[in-house]
C-alpha cells in the first residue's frame, strides 16, 4: 500500500485510475486545475470505492503550491496525467501545450526531486511513434519525428525523464504509451465527458446515439486498409488503469526508466467500430463518409508483448465490452457529469 499523488486525477483516465488505486488499498491525493474536468467524477469514485481521497485544486505549473503539497503529504509515487491533449488545438496554440505539458511537467519533477520522491508513471502516447514506423509499433522503434505539437510535448517529456534517470539513479520511471483509450467503468458512473464538440471517435459515436448529434462523419474511406477506413488499437480504460497499477508495482521495485506500449495489439477500423457498436447496443448510427482528417495515419496498433511479459499485465476486455461500456456511460449520463 502506498500514498500515490495523481495529477489530472479528475479527468477521464485519471478518475478510473483513482478508483483502481483505492480498490487496491492505496491512498490517493489528486491534484487537478479542473480545466477539463470537474469534481463530480471524484465524488462518484469515492462512492464506488467506499473510500475517500484527498483532492487539492492545483495547477502543475504552480511551483510553490506543488512544493507545499509534497511537504504536507508523505508521497511514495506519482502518476502524471495532467496536461492538454487535443491535437488540433496543439497546432493552433503551441505555447499553451509547451507550458502545460512541458513546463508543468518540469515543475512537477522539480517538486518531486526536492521532496525525495523518485517514482513516477507518465502518460505518454502512441503518437510519439510518428509516421515513419510500421505497425505493430515496438518500444525499440525510433520515436523522433513528432508530427504535431501534442506529440512533441509527449516526446520531450519522455526524453526529459530518460535523462533524469541517467543523471540520478534514484529515479524510477515508467513511460506508458497509450494507444486509443475508450470504454468506461462498468457501473456507468464515470466515463469520458469532453467539453464542447468531441474530437475523438467514441464520444462522437455515443453523442450521435443519444441524439445530441445528427450523424457520425467517418473521416476517409479511401485509405489503404481492408475497408478503406483508418485502423486503431482501442484499449479499455479499466485495462489501462490496471496497467498503471502493474507499472507502479514494477517501478517500486526497480530503478531506471522503462517504456511500455499499452494497447491490445488488435487493430480495428472505424467502420468496424461503428458496426460493432450498433450490434452490441442494438442501435442504428446514421453516418456519412467525410474527407480525411488532416494528420490522421492510415493504421497503427501495438506490439504489447513487453508490457504483458514484464508487467505481468494482460488486457481483459474485448472491443464489444468497450463499446457496451461506452454506451452504458453515455446512456446513464446524457449530459455527462452535469
Ligand atoms: P483529460 O483531459 O480528461 O484529463 C486531464 C486532466 O488534467 C483534466 O482533469 C484537466 O483538468 C487536468 N489538467 C490539465 N492541465 C492541467 C494543469 N496544468 N495542471 C493541473 N491539471 C491539469 O484527459 P485524459 O484523456 O484523461 O488523458 C490523461 C493523460 O493521458 C493526458 O496526459 C493525455 O495526454 C494522455 N493520453 C490520453 C489519451 C486519450 O486518448 N485519452 C491517449 C494517449 C495519452
Ligand atoms: C488522437 C491523436 C492521439 C491522441 C488521441 C487522444 C492524432 C493523429 N492522434 O488519436 O495523439 O492521443 O487522439 O486524444 O490526432 N474518426 C472519425 N470520425 C470522428 C472522429 C474520429 O472517423 O468523428 C476517426 C479518425 O479519423 C481516426 C479514428 O476515428 O481514424 C480514431 O480517431 P480519434 O478517436 O480522434 O483518435 P486518434 O486520431 O487515433
């Protein structure tokens, strides 16, 4: 049992992480500036776990407040989710992405070092593999050509952490490269609640299903893939949270920096997602084919052998489960957390 600080813990993945930590008997301190979330998911997490956590409203760029938090609480490890994640926005407002994702991470690492806390699990993304690698993506492939500013911030943070581990052997760092996290907790109490028009596929799909949007636009049906639509590796958010628990456990025993892909290793096309969603939830989703979205790659999926072998983690959920759980969340919460 450890005392874990979760940055960005009120967000989509962070809230599922907090629940998994509480259920595994860890104590949890969340810091979040609530820029893309609210307190309601954390209240629901406490109810589901029948345990409380500590919430502190704090921006990770606030050095002083961060230092105080590390002074006031005896923290064993950090799981670092806080940051901005919209690719298109990162192209329009690069400085904002550099500030939150890079400068914010530096503030966090400085506060950790000062408090002698050296265990961290960092949320990275498969987007760091860029466009020059061929799937399945393996952790040893070169990740050096980020093709958007969001990917750049993830790669920079990964590289900073690698260098920290080289400079000081007390650091113990897990870099988790997520593929496409979807789904929701089986209770339907917590899930993904994007602000404004959703950018990602699944919230778009569930908002069409609930009647909030008229139809799904499938971006491109002329890719060189089996049905012409893009292929991705979708991973259940509950499996993703479990991977963090395994990574935390692994890192509390070993020093250094290690990277793991967190995906199922299975690619699914956009059309397949739509059709599976319709089948498992007995719904019809109106859709149209729209032009390709700028910046999309045709297909990628994970080689997840390293995570399965070294972390002794295995994804438990199939695509059908993910799409049932996404709909269960949206159906029970048509307005999200409002
Ligand atoms: P999210 O937006 O739901 O959660 C991020 C949380 O961080 C939010 O609660 C937000 O309020 C908070 N936050 C943002 N900037 C902050 C700051 N400066 N200080 C304090 N809190 C701040 O996003 P998510 O989907 O849960 O993603 C979590 C992490 O995983 C992010 O780092 C994201 O880049 C990474 N990731 C997400 C995906 C995905 O598809 N969801 C894929 C790969 C990697
Ligand atoms: C994107 C980012 C990735 C980020 C992730 C989570 C890129 C290249 N990748 O992944 O870095 O970690 O979001 O924020 O931007 N689609 C539709 N219609 C829609 C929405 C999406 O057809 O309304 C298609 C997309 O073209 C894509 C697939 O669905 O082929 C998945 O899209 P999305 O959910 O946005 O995730 P990625 O683009 O894979």
